[in-house]
């Protein structure tokens, strides 16, 4: 202990040892001491010296400290001291905190190198990291917390190497995930920081962490901490979520499928009072918005982005974001990021775009959110970043949204302009022709997006007329753009207008014709291209060359003076083909062009760098090579190309037509499928109802039979014991009514039998009349057999009707027997009731049974009435059958008469022919020709046959 006093600064008689000597002695004590207490005190002393003598402790003590971790696992205190010492040696955070602002940068670099070198020494043996993972599993606070901090520091210094070691370690990631479930907030919060470092740029670890239920735990922590109102812990959790989701399609899909998007909605519930937001709340909300953008980023696969967009709409997240968008008092950076987030949530999703078009700002009168945002975009007082965000929002709203494009262009057309309110089209025109070059550029790009890949709207926009000044005739929008272009305005304004014109004229021959119809446009373009101007004007020259090339490539040769060939000759004379191609290449070689081509969102460091739009870079890439080839093509090649274009257009029209037909057929199939499903469900319901009713009927029949049996037993019992009861007057009346109904049924039964007998007689008469008719031809025989078969079918039906009537007669007789029994019971009963309570109870039971019996009889009567209706239907069908048979009989009679007439005509013809043959024979005989009579021929034939027979007998 005297040694420790000297180390810790206690009084000493001799000279003070240096720091290196002290550290060396402490290391020897750790290595050689057999007592745990001595080793613990030595490690504690190393910990106290490790901040000041970081290099010395790291060089001399690291090996001994690792040995302590391996051998002294039973003592948590010495393990904690060793872990703290290693953390002080490896971590750079402590040195950075102690440095002053005046220190040089090279000292900071040396500190970073020192921590990296010590980390490399520590992880050189992979068992050290595995040992550290084992120590992190310990529940003891003094072991677990320094272990988490040390592992975090290792990941900061040598991230990829440590990640790989943890990845191959058994259950390495799973052990670290348990930190999020620790009840001690310090360890849990540092565990979040550890997982941040662990998941950086490693997709495999990100997937493992996600499938270890990280999303659920992190979202629970954010909720517990108060969502956006929480502290720095919420920020750390959001950063970890970003690590797990950014550029990881598997985790994004898992996040969506796990319904975690729905849990993000409460993050954006902002109250009415938005004053005094704390810096931490702004940071948290900013990270939350960025997390939403990670899920719907345009760089994600289209299918994944679309599914996330739909989920955000259905859970109300988009609606919540639009509420923040239209709220007052929201900080500017949050408002800007919200606009960017809404932009990507609606980009390319028709449902979300339609909803956004319906959002109104809370103003009086209400204005569409699009109009309010465009007012901010063309207002030069608004912050530059906000104006860029609004432009991006407008572009995303129009992306693959032909309906939205049409609505924007329609506000510019003369028939739809409303003078009482400001429309989107009016704001765009105002920005296009304002004195602010940034407004000119933004309005031109926005209008170009309204025309993107929509030839119909390009033609409609040619109808737009602008009133330039009082007393002057209106000028078309196309002409006004070219007028401003030729006035020599700022470069940014001219670039915006040229991008608009190039987008407008591409793939629209009518717009090209309108553009060339102005005789000043082509000379202006050739003059701009031919001049040798500075670097700033080279971009304008390239865009002018592109516009002129579009005017050639999409020219339909409708203007004689500006046919393709003449424009090519003009370029050859005034500019030169090589010079023209060189100027055209200025666009794609420009630095700002390369930046704009990287991502759809317009992000510029300053307004001066705002030159190119992302979608326009795609158009340049598509047309640059095509225009270069078109300049060198001959007239014959142009003709062939036009023919090919026409053929392709016809083919496209045919394909479009068939697509439309297929789409209509698909819709019809869907409708028919829906109808089939509806009918199937209805059929199933009806079948279930029928089954239920059949079972109910069967139950009622069983109850009826049971009551009859019980009633018979009760009647015998009362007759043997001479029990009496009094019938109710109402029951007697019901019995009399039943008698009357039975009589009516008897009369109806007799009437039905009489009708059947009449029908039988009619059918028998028809049968007898048909039997008298003879068979003349095969067709009449077939008709007769058909009639007989039909008649036999009628006979069968009549037999069935007779059997049904017999069954009904049996039921009626059965009811009569039951009625007689009831009458006998009425006659035998004595109106005097017994004094005992049992007799009264028995009589009430019998009355109830009789009422039930009467109800059953009524149901039987109802059933008989239904059978009567069915008999009537059978009679009607038999009468219709009789009518059919009578018609067939008349047809047969007509056919017989016609056949007799035909036979008579044939007989007459045969008689005439015989007379002619006999006359011819007489003439032949007169001429000396031997003629045999038919009788002779027949006799001769008979003789020959007899001779042949005799020869056979001889043989």
C-alpha cells in the first residue's frame, strides 16, 4: 500500500518517479501480484493515469489489461476498471473535449491516428472482441456499461474490421440487441449509439438487426420519450432507423409489411400553437421527415416506393404532412423539409397526387395548396431553399400525372380563365415574365413539366394569348417567349426559356411549325450559334443549337421556306456542321448539367448555379445523338426515315387501339366476375335459408306428430277416469270454421275431378281422331309418332295429377277423422269441472294442445291451398297441351290432303304416259319393227327362270 500512496501523490521521502516508471511498476504489479486486491488497486491506478498518460498506458498496459479480462472474470470491479482504462486509451472523444479551439489541426490528426493504432492492436486478436461481446452480456452495471462504451469506440476507429468480427461471432449481433431491452436508460441509450456504429454501411448486419425486432423496440423508445418532443435519445433512435432503412430494400419492405409506417403518423401531430419550438424538437422532426423520405426516395425500386406511398395515404400520414404544410408558425427549415417530403410521397402516385390537388389552404376564401405554394415560388422575398422545395413539389405533382398537367394548362386557356381568383397558370405566366431571373427560371421549368410527354397539351398551349399592353393586339405565349429571348435578358432567364421551348417543341410538329412561322426565330438562333462568345454564353449557344436541331428533327415540311433540307443548308452555310455539333456538345459537358442529372430534386448551393432541370437532362441525352445524325442525313434518308416513322405511328396506333380494346374487355371481365361473385353469394345465402326452412318445417312436423300422440293418450286417460272439462267457446268456433273449410275443400276437389274428366274426354277424342288418319308419307308418320309420344307424356302427367288428388283426398279424410274425434270429445265432455286443482291444470294443458292442433290444421289448409294452385297450373299446362295437339292435328290433316292431291296428279301423269307408249308401239308395229308387250316379256322371263331351275335339279 506504500507503493500505491507514492503513485497517488502521497508523501514520499525520496524523489518522485516519472509517469512512465509509475506505469511500468503498476503493470508489473498487475502481472505478478497474487492477491486480487493488489491487482485491483493497480488497475484502478492505471485507470486514473490513462487520460493523462494515454500513450504510455496503451503501450505498456494493454496486454496486461486484456489478461485481466480473461482471468479475473469473477470480480466485476477489476473488470470494470480494466474496461474503463482500455476505453480511455482507445477513445478519441476525451482528447477532443480537452482540446482548445486554438490548437492546430495536426494534433487532432495525431489523436485520431493514436486511437486507430490502439484499436488495431486490440482487434488483431479476434478473441479480444469475442471476449468483449461476452462481457457485454453481463448484467452488472460496472461491467456492461464500460463494455458498451469500449465496443462503440472500437467501431468508431476501425468500423469495417470490427463489424466483420462481430458478424462471424456466434450470436454476436443478437447479444448487442439485448441492450435495447435493458431497464437502465444509460445502458439502453449507449446501446443505441453502439448499434448506430455497428450498422453503418453494412447491409448484412442491418438485416440481422432489423429481424431481431429492432423496429419495434426503437419505435417504442421514441413513443416513450415523447415522439418529436423527446430529447436526444429520440434523435439517436431516428439516426439508427435511418441506418437500417437507407438503401436497404429488404429492410424497407420489412418495415412496410410490419405496419410500422402507421406508427409514424403520431410523430407529425402538431398543435395549433407552433410558437417557441426547441432546437431539439426541430432536429427530431427534421430527422423524422428524412426517415419518411428514405422510404419513398426516387432512387428506391419503383414497386417498393409505390407500396410505401399507398400505405402512407391509407394510414393518414400524407394528410398529416399536408396539415403541417398549411399550418402557421412552423419553422422555415421544417416547412422546407415538409414540402420536400410531401413531394416524394406524391411523386408518381396518382391517388396521392389527386389528394394533394384537393388540399386547400386555411384562407378566406380557401385557395388550393398548389396555388399558395406557387405564390411562394415566384416571390423573390422567400428563401431560396424554400423556393427550390416548392418547385420540386410542383414537379413531383406533375410527374406521370396527365390529369394534373391538364388542370394546370387549362387555367391558361381563354375559356377557363377566372378573373376573380388567381390560378396556377396566371402565377406561372407572371413568374415567367417578371424582372426576377430566378422566378423566370422556376416558372419556365414548372411550365415545361406541365408539358412533359404530353403532345395534346403542347398543342393546346399554342392557343394561349397574352395581353402585352393596352391598345396592342394579344400575342401568343410562344411568341412572347421568343420575344423575351431575343431581348438579351439574363443568362438564367434565357436558359429557362430555352429549356421550356425545347420541351414544348420536342415531339410536336405543330408547335415546330408555329415556331418557324415567325421569320425572326431562325435568324436569331443561327446568329446566336455562329457568334464566338464567352464561357457564360456557351451554355446559351448550346441550347440554341438544341432548339434549332429540334426544329429540324420534328419538322413536317409544311412550311416551304423552312423545310428540313433548307434548314440544313442554312446551318452548313452560316455555322458549319462541325461547329454546330461542337456547340450542341457544350450542354452535356457543362458541370451544372452533370449535377442536375444525378437526382430529381433541384439542389443548388446558390441561385447562380440554378441552370438545369433533371428531366431536361434526360431530354438532352435522348436528342443529342439523334440531332447529330439528322444534320448529316441526306434528303433520301430523311424520306425513308419519315416513312419508317409513319409506319411506326400506324403500328403504335394499332397497338394503342388493341390495348384500349383489351382494357375494355378486362373491365367487362372484372364486372362479370363481380356479378358472378355477387350471384354466388346470393345463391349460397338462399340455399342456407332454404336448408334452414326445411329443417324448421321438419321440426314443426315432428312437434305436430308428438302433440297428436300426446293428445290421443290424454283422451284415453280422461275417458277411463271419467274426467270432465269445458271447451272454450272460441275453440268451438274454430272447429266449426275448420268444418266449413273442409267442406269447401271437398267441393273444390270434386270440381277439379270434373275438370280432369273433361280434359280426359277431350284427349281421348283427339287420340281417336288421330288413329283414324292413315299414313301417307314418312314425314307425316314422324309427326304422328311425335304427337303420340307427347300424348303419352300427357297421360303420365294426368296419372301424376290423379295420384296427387288421391293423396289430397286421403289427407282430407284424415282431417275428417280428426274432426270427428274432436266432436266426440266435445260430446263426451261434461261442462261441470272438478274441484281439484289437478283437473284444472289438465284442462288448461289440453286447451293449449287444442290451440296448437288448430294452428297445425290451419297450416295444413294453407298447404292444401298451395297444392290447389299447383293443380291449377297443371290444368293450365294440360289445356295448352290440348291446344298444341289440336294444332298438330290440323297440320296433319292439311298434309294428308296435300299428299292425296299429289297422288292424283301422279296418276293422271301415268295414264297420259301409258297412252303415249301404246301409241308409239302401234307406230313401231306399223313400221315392221318387232315389239314385245310387257305381258310377253314377263312370261318370257318366267320361262327362262324355269329352265334354269331344271338344269340345277339335273346337276
